[in-house]
C-alpha cells in the first residue's frame, strides 16, 4: 500500500504502518492533553492506543497464519487508523478453511482477553466491565474490554468484518459460492441500514459505520463475478499491442499532442528495450502546468509502476493495479516491451464477457419453420 512504512516482519509477513496512522497518534495526544493538561495523561493515551494496535496486529497475524496453514500466503499487514488489513493472496476455496481463517483473528483477541482476565485475577484487582475510560483507570481492565469489543464488532455477520466471511463460509457449505456471497452481502447491507437508522436517533458515528459496512458488502458481492470472469485468462489475451511509447528526453508537449491525437491515456517511457516508467494523464497535466511544454518526459514519468508478464493471470494482474495504484501496466517478455495492460481494456473485456454470459443464459427462440423431417418412432 502506498504511503506505508515497514516496521517489522513476522513469519515472512511484512508489517507496515500507513502515514495516516500518525494522524491518529497526534489526535490522541491532543485529546488526552486537553483532558488532563499533563504530559503523563497524554503519554498514557498514546501508549494505550499503541498497545491496542499491537493487539490488532496479532489479530491480523491470526488470519495470516491460519491462511498459511491452508497454503495461502499473506502479502503484508498494514495498520490504518481504522484498524489493520491483512492482504491475503486469495481466500481458501474450501469453506471450512475459509471459516477457520475468518475466526482465527477474533480467536486471538479472545485469548488476549482471557490472559488479561487471569492477570487481573492473579493481581487481586477487581474486574469491571461496566466502566471504561480512555483517560486512565485500570490499564489491564480497559485493554481487556477493548479486546472483547474487537471480538464483538468483528463477529457482526456483515462484510468486510470477519463475521461476514464466516457467514459466507457457512452458507457455501449449503449453496454455490457466488450465491452464498450474494446472500451474505445482503445480510450485511441490512445490518448497515440498521446501523444508519440507529445513528439518526443516537450516535451519528453509527451512520458512518453503516456506510462502511454497506460499501464493504457491495464490494465483496462483486468479487465472485469478477473472479469467475478472469479466472484462467492470461494477460497476453487482454493487453494492447498497438500503442505509442515515449522517450525520456521527449518534450511533454509531444506527449500532450500524442494524448490529444488518440485515445491512449498513459504512455510507457522506454530507453531501447527497457521500460523506465509510465507517464500518466494526471502527471502529464501537472507537469505541463508546472514546467511548461518544454519540460522533459522524465520529469513527468512515474518510475515505480509494476511490470506484468504476458503469462500472468488476469486475476493476479488486477492485484497489480491495486498495489501500484495505477491504470496502466507495461507487459514485458524477456525484458522486451510487448504490450500495455490498461483498466479500460480489462473493463471492455469484462463487459463483453458479461454480455456473452447473459446471451448464453437467454432461452433460444423456437424454430417455427415447418417440420419436414421424417416421423420418429417416439410414442406419446
């Protein structure tokens, strides 16, 4: 994920912190300082939040290690202000395996809460689940409450929470995967509506939670159709083979003229057979505005674009679009540029596939021409 910094590695899985996470730390510092007007109170709040995100990291590692048990790798774990994201290469195809992966995260929080309960009991401290404060109190008691809250929230049967994936896994045991996903998504959207409705009469934050759940359910519902459409399709079947390239010493004025002359939005920048980067439409407009038409293409090109292999599956290529946050990916074969894969070409392919699928499902019209074949021996 862009704007993320690596802070460690566990079991071969990189742990990253997104830049926006530090905004949360600053916010906690400010809130705790204004509440207690002391450095100790402010630092207490920061330490408490960091420990909570330590628990969230363990939660995501629970998913990752359970997935690894079933042969599914995890690319990385990123900590965001709203929580953690473990990017699995895919979900296990066996619904039992998917269920275990979904439950592994909350199970980690249950174990943490149980350990904290034992520590409180051993220390002779009173257990109080009814009171919670961000600004002090019993540190272990508050941390145990947060872990229990994480379990309860994540087990809501709605995407993108773990409960939604667990529900989908249970439904898949009784019905086809795509239908199970659709049913689980509708359940999640119903819960999202309840959150939003409750937010109008109580806490407005519930409205945002409802919007978050609704969006997650909608995105998850669309994935199986995309998966079935791109499964087994290699990149070389979809990539563009007729496109224009630029050199690093070309002027952006030349790039702008090429942009206006055709439908191509992004241009690979090459030196010989080597791809140096890609000039995107937005970068071209920005460089024209800042450097003028005599600026060079090298000043506008983006160097960190992913490169695709022609035999790469389209499903894997879609993940490259997300990881690289780009709309065009050069395709190389043995170090030689042979094609350009764009989101537009993928969308066109999916549109055609969808139309062909609808056509195949439509009942064929009966032939009304006179039957001149000889009578059969079928008895009625």
